[in-house]
C-alpha cells in the first residue's frame, strides 16, 4: 500500500479503538453491530466520500479481526456505505492547448524551458505518469531502437514503449543543452534540480508545474483539481479517437487491468453517438 493509504488505515483504526476505550469496551467479543454502527455514525468527515473511505478501512480492520477469530465474520456488515461509487468524466487538454504546447516546444531555449518541454512531451505523446517521468534515467533509453524501458511506480509493472521522434529529440536536447552537471546523487537521472544541490526531482508537482508554466505562456490555466495527469488522459483519448483498440490503449498506458482504460470511451463523442438509447416507453 502507498504511504497515504497506510496513514488512512492507521487513522481509522486508532479512531475506532479510541471510541471503544472511551465507551468502556475492553474485549473484542464486546464489539457488537450496534457499537460499530454507533461509531460510524458519530465519526464526522467533511464529505460523504471521505466518510466512505474511512468506512472501507474499518471494514478491512474488522475482516482482519474476524480472520483472527476475535470478532464475528458478519460484524463487517454493520459498517454502512456513506455514498455509492462514482466515476468522474475524464478531463483532457483542448486542441488549442496541445497546439500551444507544440509551439512552446519549437521556441524553448533556456534550461528550464527545455526541461519543462521534455517532461510535458513524455506525458502528452507517450502517456507516462509524472512519478515515472521523474524516475527516468539516461540508461532507460535505447536511442538506437527508439524505445524506453522502466518499472512503473504505481503498478510495479515493467514496460517498454516506443519513443516518438519529437519526444526523443526533446529529451535529448534537454540532456545536452539544458541539464546541469550534477553531483553524484543526480548522476543517471534525467530530470534534476537546476539549483544546488543538483539532485533528482522527487516531488511529482514538478511535472504539474512544467505543464502550468507552458500553458500560462499562452493564457491558459488548469481547471480546479486537474494536474499533469491530464497529459496521460489526453494521450489515451487521442489514441481512442484514432481508432486504436482498447487493449492496445491499455498496454500503451501500462495498466494492470484492461478495464481501467474503459473510462476513456466516453471521450470519443463521435462513436458514442453511434450507440443511442431508444426513447420507447419513456413517459411524456
């Protein structure tokens, strides 16, 4: 699990056990469905989504305790769901934004501009996540065969991708003309700080900052809640509109499951219009 997930598990568990302690419950078999429901009802969160997230962690805890024969296996069903699962509509970069990114690439000359361009091109043209971009090393690139190979941070899945010429040129130009000579800590990594200490960039907001700076050059702003992941979504959506199969898109994105790519289907409006629902039986 990611550190944020572990933190949420720890927080939910500690809150639950603190509630038991405050109410004089000192034995697992004294944890009844009514106790679980009472805790869940009084556990205040800012949104139904956050309450549901903590509820899921409480279910995990109760399943574990049931597996240790500490509580009844059915106790987990006492935790109600605060909200139903939902899926947001994919937000992608507009055609004008993409056009301006290419314009920016043509005129980029300073070290920061070259770094920003290389990062954004890797996301826009190859769909690579920001966390994976920051982990890329020079040796990951096979310049002769125009491929890049790495292990994805999120899925731990090894992947090899073809490198489009414009992306390869952007990365190469940054390495040769923009990237500072680094200390030992930065050796091998492509994207590093441009101020001492010259160490690898570790914060994923570095990629988001690169995208924001390029778009701001032309008066564009990212919508609320959106970040560098929009480049990956734009890449997938463009593949779909170009007629690529869903499993090919999933493989290009390095998804662990093909179903993960299905979220992009709704962005292909032309093909969606070919699948209308009949209005027969609808009350006037």
